[in-house]
C-alpha cells in the first residue's frame, strides 16, 4: 500500500519509495515489534537513523555561523535520551497533579536553583518549551487581549514573539514598535521614551534576534517606570554571555527576563523565565502552567539542569569571554576586508553585515557561502528595502564555532573567506574555482576541530 497523497508535499529526492509502514513488520499482530525494549535505532528504523547520522556529519563538516545554533555537550545529549521522557507531570515541584513525581521534582528543583544562582535572581521557571513560549507566558501574565505592548520592530532586529503581525502576540495585542537609527543601527532611547509616553504600554520589551549591541537596561527601566509598564528583557541571544559574566545582566533592571537555553547558553532547545521580583512568582508560574502549556517535557528539563550546571563551571566563563573575543575578531576581519558591519562591531555573539554597498542580497550571498561550507542566514538590516525573504544583510554568530574550539585566528580567517566570496560574487567573477578552494580550506579547518567522535561511531547504547 502506498501513501502517495501524504507525501505529495515533499520533494521527490527525500521520499523513500518503499511502503512507509513496512518497518513495523508484525507490529499490529504482536503488539510490540521484536527488539522494542532492546534494539537501537539503527536496526529498528534505518531510514531515520541514516538521516540523523548524515546530519551529524553535516555538522562536523560545515562552519556553523547561524547565531541561533550551538553544539551541546555529550552529557546534554545523554540526558535528553533518558526514560524520564515517559513521565507525565503537570504543575510544579511539590504540587503536581500526578503521582510518581519524586525524581521529576528533584530534577526540576535542580534546574530552578541553578538558573537562580547563575542569573543572580530569586525566581526561575524552567518549563517553557521554547523561547517563544516563554515570551507568550509573559504576555499571559501581565496583559489582557487588546492591551498595548512596546517592542522592537522585527525588521530592526526584534523577534516574531514580540508582536510581529503574523504571530499570536501581534494579532491579539496592540503593538507599537520602536526601531533603530538608519545611520548607526542603534536603539534611540528618546524614540522609545516618546512612544512609551504617547501610547502608555502595559509591557515594554527589549532584546532581539539581530541586535548586536549592549542594551541600556537601566534606561529602559526608567522609561517603564515613567509609564507604569512591566519591562521584559529577552536575552535569547546573549544569555550565555550574561551567565559567563561578560555582558551586563538585565536583572534586576527588568521585571522579567526570558532566555533560550540552546543559543549562546549552549544547552537543550527550550526556554527560561527569570525574575528578581519575589511577588511575581505566582503570576508567572500560572501563566506558564496552566496558562500556555500543559505537561512538562521532563527530559528537556533534565537537559536544562545539565546546561545550567555546565554554565556554572569556571570553564564556561572562559567560553563566554572567547565568544566575545571571537565575535569581535570576525567583525574586525570583515571590516578590514571591505565588508560593512552594522554598528561597526558587536558586544554580543552575533553581528550583522550590510550588503548594500556590494549590491548583493542576503538570499544570494547566504546561498553562495553555504556551497563553501560557511553556513549563515540572510537577515534584514536597519532601513532594508528588501523583503524578509530576500534581505540586504547577513547575520553571523560565533557561539557554535567557539564551542568546537575556534579562536580569534580561525574567525579572522573565516572573515577573510567570507569577504573574498562576497567581493567575487559582487563583481560577477566565476565563483566555481574560489568556492572549491575555500571549501577545501573549510574542510581542513573543521577536520582539525572534531565534534562527537564516539556518537558518530554509535558505540554508546544509551544514545
Ligand atoms: C530565538 C529567539 C527566541 C526564541 O525562539 P524559539 O524558536 O521559540 O525558541 C525568542 N526571542 C528572541 C529574541 C530570539 O532571538
């Protein structure tokens, strides 16, 4: 029996023509297929296994410059693959709706205590399934539908979950956006204040997905106090730098901070909510559950505990300083090689390149770089005339490369390769020889910095 209809949407080359149900063998008759509790993925589901192995190889072979990515520890991978995934709990440690929660409670308490210690605050919620869910819970805690929110425009470096038109937050709340200066790419605090005083928002959000500079958290708080708003600092992209002590902590200036654990914090995919205001605990907890989520993804919470534990170690402070040094090295190298960098540099793990002078789009540039093994994303830049699908910019992040061991000299070299490719693309040269040369050098560099050796050999049955 073929399920052609189901697969119609996918490109032909990723479809296996065999019957998609065939792997289960006599599943229906015997209730459990042979090896259900014993055998690993490679023998039970070779198709999925193969794709996963090839993805590991892709990560090994490319230079990952996407700012929202990182490379988690072996310990994190192991926590994610444990049987606590079978446990369902709702509520919070000590106040669950189901029995058998003693180990779940231990793990969640560990994660909460580590988050509080790391970010020097009195409240943490480790349940949000993602950064967007964490932000949605903050909306749920403080706003009624239709109330006003002041946040950074998506095209200036904000985030979908801060009230973008297509997002629930943009459809159900009244959103006012501040931008950044077209001249220097920086937030204009006078503009933020004017908008806040005019529109009297209930919630003000700072922090974005493509803003490379330190935000004036104290200045934002002053404005929030002037109009009686709650201040949310979304530190998705720089939480690791805050944890490592090389970036200002938005707490206690912000009433609430949200973060993702999988970007610069170098852990599992998921979100956090933090606050140093003791009286917000009930509001925030009930906004997460039962407000916007149901049961807890406990293996993710276990992996968050691991990530936060790792971030408390002294090695993580060195990682954070290296991230900052590497981001600056990449920015410096690009600028030195004739590429425009928005704001002229960075204070975070990410930076934005302005391609307008080269008359290139982010779309074409990112596609060409990927062929050489340099993986990044197109991004709108301040005052961009192109659509978000095309853009006039590129966003680069150094968190993943730093994890695999790259230092300033590697990032300086990467900057040169990027600049060479962009100049060649801009002047209409034949790209093929240059692409081949750079791809070979990228391969040499990635070979020198291996990741997950043993997992690729799948010698560990727990994985
Ligand atoms: C990445 C990011 C998030 C979270 O995104 P998810 O994909 O939902 O985890 C939230 N806010 C900002 C500013 C981000 O950059």
